């Protein structure tokens, strides 16, 4: 097997100058595609695990992790020129534990 380091990719050109060889493109493309596919499968598995955890928490009766009281000031969906935007100002629940309350 030929080592794939930079020194072995250098060869002499016609005029005696050094030039870098082209990489083994088919092997590199296949390796990249396999790596992309493996990362995609891992990403989907992570999403599945998170969804399973969420469903288990809901079945156990646990409250959502992020729960804010809010009051709507302006609903841009009802404007003369409507937009898909209705930002509520968030207010903290009185029972919420924050990082500074230790």
C-alpha cells in the first residue's frame, strides 16, 4: 500500500520542477460520501433519542423544560400587511429556578 502523505504526492515535472499530484479522486469522493452518510445517520439517531426522551418525560408527567408566561403586545399576523411574526415578551415564572439562585 502506498503511504498517502504529502511527500509521496510530490513528483518532478517536465522541466524538473516539483508539482503536487492530483489525489485519488474516486477514492476520496467515496470516502467523503461515506463519512457524510455516517454523520447523517448519527444525527438522525440523536434526534430519535431526543424524541424518545421527550415522550418518556411527557408520559411520566414531567413539565416542559422551558415554560414561560407571556403577554402578547402586537400580533403582526393581524396587521394591514400581515407578517408571520408575533413576538411575545417573556416573563419569568415565579417558581422557575435560574442559574443565579444558588
